[in-house]
C-alpha cells in the first residue's frame, strides 16, 4: 500500500507563545506511524494531540473534492496562543500492510 510521509509545521503564532515553539518548528510522521522530532527540539503534546486525528487521512490519497485534500491547517487548542500548524505531504512510501497494525 502507498502512504504519504507527513511533516507538521508551525505555520503561525498570533498570541502569546507559552509552549516555547517557534514558526517553522515541526515534527514528521514516517513509515505510517513513526513520529520524529528533530534532535534538540520539542513539540507541544497538546498541539500534537489536536492534529493527530487528521494524520491518517492526510497519509492517504483522497478524492479531489475531499475537504482534507485542500485544507491542511490545524489550530492548537490553547486559545491564548493561537498557534496554527500546517500538514505537508513530503513523499510517498510503499509499505507492506501485513507488517502494520
């Protein structure tokens, strides 16, 4: 089966940045379920939790008129921070579905 590897990037912060992240910070999802954060960096677990439900759908090829095909922005749940993340597809990987859970 073919899936996309993803990168979730901090696109903007319009409030007070209490989590210590900056625009451009990111994490990646590779090989279906491996989460990678650059060495020496961090990513707020609440921001990750808000984007997690959308990642399995963004990993798959979607119909052209599916809203997730054109919408890739996700807001962190902290209303004072107003942090917005962007989900990017980085590459396609071929995986053996019998080796995945």
